C-alpha cells in the first residue's frame, strides 16, 4: 500500500516506530539471552549486531524528515 512513499515524516511515522520497536525489543531480548544460556553464541552474537544496526538506522529515520530527490 505504501510502496512508493518515503518512510518517516508525518504520514509514515507509524511504520518507522513499529520497526524501531520491533528491533529495539529484539535487541533487548538478544542481549539477555547470552547471559542465561551458553549454547550457540556464534549465532546469537552476529544476530544481535544486525539488530543493533537496524535499531540505529530506524532511530535515525524516525528522528529525521525525509527529503525527496528530484529525478
């Protein structure tokens, strides 16, 4: 439905905040997992790093206003 719209700004802010909350809660869970279990840290640590990167990117998108580029 929102294929050609820019994420962020006033109209698509729910999309940005939804993604930010998903990756934020996922990051918190993935940070708590290694403290409780010791199996397969080679999977959990890179996945946590990816989630942290997405949290940073969606926080940036949420805080800034998108600008359209002229084609």
